[in-house]
C-alpha cells in the first residue's frame, strides 16, 4: 500500500485544474489519499467508536440488531463520498473541500446522536444522514456540469440516492417503528442502485480509479481495526492490570496483529483492476460489499476482546462474550476468504490464492466449532484463537509468491478470460 502521507501536490496550470474531472482516465502517475479524505476517515472512526460503545452496554440480540441498523448507513455514507472521490475528486477544488467540510460538521452531529439514535435522537440521526447525502448530491451536480461524459453514471447514482434522501427526511414525520422501516427502504434503494444491470454497465464504463480505491478501503479497514486496539485497552484498564488479564490482552494483541497481517500482506485488488480494464462488474461488486461484513466483524472483535479480557479473571466465560469473540473472528476470516475468492476469479488461478482462501475458511470453521463447544475459559480461548491466527499467517508466508494483480489481469485478457459484454 502507498503511504497516504506522501501526497504530491500538482501545480496549477489553468482553471480546469481546480474543477472536478474524471480521474480514472488518468492512467499515468501515482494517486494517493488526500489529507481531506484522511480527515473524513477520522470522523467516521469516531462514529464507529460510538457504535461500539453502544453495543458494549448491551449485548442482547435486539441490541445487535440495533447496532447493524445504525452501522450499515454509516458505512454506506463513507462509501458514497469515497466513490465520488475516486472518480471526480480534485485536491485543488476549493468548492469540493468546502462541501466536504460541511459534511464533516454533519458527521460530528451524527456521532453525537449515536447513543440515542434509536430513541430520543432518531430524528437528529435521520435528518443528519439526509443532510450529508444532500451535500454529496451537490457534489455530483457539480460533476454533472463539469464532466458531461459522466452524466449517465451521475444520473443513475443521483436518482437512487435522491429517492433515499426523501425517505429519510419523510421518516421524521412518522412514528417509531415505521420510521425505521423507511430508513431500511431508503438504505436498500441506495445499496442496490449500483447493483442493477444499468449500474453494472456504468461501473464498467466509468470504473473506479484502481490507483486509489483499494488504498481507500485498506485505510478504512485499518482505522476500524484500531477499534480492536481500543477494546483491548479498555478491557485491560477495567481488569486492573492483573496478571491473567494482562496475559489475555497480550494474546489479544497477537490476534489483532494477525488479522492486520492477513489483510494487508496480500491486498486483494484484482477485482477492482479487472473492472477498470473493462472486465466483469460482478466480482468488483462482491469485493466492494464484502467490506461491509469485514468492517462489522472488526468492530465486533474490539467489543469481544474487551469483554473477554475483563472476564479472564473469572472462572467462567459468559456465553454472550464467547459468541461475540468467536463469531466475529470467524466472520472476519470467512469474509477474507470471500475477498480472496474475488481475486482468484479475476485472473488465472494461482496456488497462493487457492491456499489463502482454503486456509482462511478452514481456520474459521475450526475456530467456530472448537471455540463455541469446547469449555475454554477466557485466557485459553484467547490462546487458542491466537494460535490459529498465527498458523494462518505462517501459511501465507510460506505460500508460493503470486504475480502482481496487473500482471494477472493482463494474462487473463491475453488468454481470452475477460468476459464479454453478454456475459457480464
């Protein structure tokens, strides 16, 4: 991954250098995450931290459902701005920077509404979500004006998002639980807008910037992984730094490092590169949406680590804490296996990807079966989990070295593996 701190500032040449432009067409040169995008990510990290704290207070099934109801819109807000930026962002565009600043103010309000977002703060949550979306639609309106060739894509996205905004605003005029029903319908419209046949065609016609999008998802995944560090720290503080909780926290740290290693040592971006070269949009869509359960699992891992570390000084581990840790790590590994599958399908088969996918799936199944049904206490459960994760990392390390994604996609194209329009 590229270092987001090493940002090259282009020299202004004319007025067009300060306006939205179609970035994926600029094949040459590097493109890195901007400071504005990093600031945006930090605010989203605060929101996710608030969601994790909300779940820590209540681990019942209904509380988990509420967590998902609030989490998915937040993740999709981040996606909306990211997918605008990967296609049209211009760091020298002052109007864009001002609009993003307005979004950040809205996101701060959204973060403050999370503790009561399904109670007294539900209207604030809904109106703030709609406001942030409206600002994004204003950004798309500017791109519509300045990038005429992208108008079919912008029209498609703006239609789905615009209908959703109306539902979110309308939800404040109905009572609970119908308010949440409108949220769900609006969110479903947004989530499925890129998945329609027209959406798939437009993704191939106006693909994301492969120099930019995988790094954006990687950085966001890294920031969400930070919630696991926060959860480990909170659990250790609450335990009073006794020896057994300290040992459990060390094992938890090994798990965190292993999960980081498993994702970033082999950043699977072949599906993004394939659609940017005119290939199928299906694998790209799978790669994109699989990052939702991935980040949900990482957030839950942080909550689970906190509970397990606090419980390590006790004789028994509660069923809810066991389920939370084992289930979230299992979900993370299975999602990683799914992302590896998109890489495997995007180019010629390679032993490294087959092995990576198989080992992740196998480790997930072993952890789920043994972790849930063997009577481990907290420290032994953490030790067992850490051992499995270390085994996964060793398997990746000793696997055959795969070719780069660009080389694999070119090989696939040379052998006629890229699907025709009729197959997409």
